[in-house]
């Protein structure tokens, strides 16, 4: 029986880096993210009672379509028929466990590290279906995260959207921390501490998931699978490099004062909880709304830089988007 850790994080938070670091542990399999749980949990209500053959078949077909359009390679692959034969139960948790445990067996590792965005949305399912699972929450300074979002050609929107997503994710994460306080099931770390003090942070994470830290984890970037992951998308290029200490605070040179002030106003309460100090006095509600009104029209829905992304990656991303749209377009079905 494999053990599981689920990572709670926002996009552009350094979650791929942490996944690669954990995957470098000799007992931890941290496959490249496929967001299987996220997309199927978000739209579970569109597949109805999975005890019916046609509903279960549609569910398996959707899962295979998501697996077939992943950006980074895995050692394992599936057809709907193979999943049908392998899943011991007709349920989303059984499907997720089947897919991930097969990948762990392919790497001969007993522990799985699952990175998926917006975990807070389906955490009740995870805690129920994986009663021994551990949760690790990664948070990054929202100003640097917004800069990374803004620079990413694949992400729609700029600092306004990034700040809104960060605030929503971290506010819900804080609620989860307080709800699980004292259970030993959840811990958290800051991205900045991870890259500046990995020799302190990584042993803490390893202890939380019941594994012994090994310094070999810091050589994560030398693995061929990490280089393949880094090459799969320009937004992941840094995961193919050694840890870059001090790689934070760049927003001070790259974002305007208005952008920084807006993010600090949007994110002020979670920022304080996670120990991020503002650079400016907090804007009043009137000033904050004025900043939002001024910057929102400047947000880019589609970025010109996206055309510089390799055609093969753009094609695969288009296929992936089509799969997600098809899943989301299914009608909602009655409860069984």
C-alpha cells in the first residue's frame, strides 16, 4: 500500500520546484502534475452515478483524455479498457489511486507526492478517501507570484488576476489550517525559506510525511526526468537548474508602484498571516478600488508572448484546453 502527500498551492508558487525536490528523494515519487483530480473533482457532478456502465465509461474516457494531453512525460500510460480492468472501485478516489500508484511502482517508490492546484476545493474528498494522507501547503510572496504570473505567456491576466487568485487560495488555506490544527495532517512552508534555507526546510517536510531527509535531494536538477520536465514548457525552465538562493523580491524592480500597492491591498490579510510585510502603507478602501479600476482595463486576456512558445507546446495546450472544455460542457446530472 502506497502512502500519499497532497500539496496545496497556487499557480506560480514554486510548486513544480518543490515537487522535483521531493521526487529526488529515494522513496518519494513526485510525478509531473496532470491535474487529474482537480478537473474530475470540479466536474464530478457531470458524470452521474458511476455504477451505471455508460457513466463509468464516460468518466474513464475523460480521465484518459486528460492523461493523454499532459505536458510532461510519465512512465505509465492508460487506455480506458486498462483503467476499467485496474480500478477496484467505480469512484474518483479509486481512479486517482490506481493511476498514481502505477506510476510509483514504475519508479519503485512507496510514497506519492501529488501536486494539484486549488486543493482546498476538494479537500474533504481527499481527507476522506485518503485518511492517512498528509497535506503540505506551499505559499509564495504574492508580489513575486504576481510578477511570475504576469511574465508567463500561458497565464491569462496580469497582476490583478494573480492577486485575486492568491487571496482566494490563501484565505481558504488559512481556514483549512485552523480546521486541521492539532491533527498533525498539515504543515506549511514559504517558497522564500525553501530556496534560501533548503537544509532546514526539507528535513521538516520529510519528517512531516514520515520520510528521512537525504542531502541528495538538492541534486534534483541532475535527473534526466527533471530536464525533460523543464524542457516541456518555458514556464518550467527554472526547475532544471539548481536552487537559486535569493531568487525573490524581484517585484520591486519589475512591477510598478501601483501594481505593488494593489496587490498589497488585495492580499493584506493573508499576507500578514504568512509573515509578508507590505512595502507601502495599506491603501484605504477608496484608494484600493481606484487602483483596481485603473489597472483592470490593462489586464491582458491573451499575451502576445504566447506566440513565441514552441508550436508543439501550443498544440498540446490547445488539445488539453479542448479536453477540459468538453468535460466542463457536459450537463449536470441528478444525484443518484
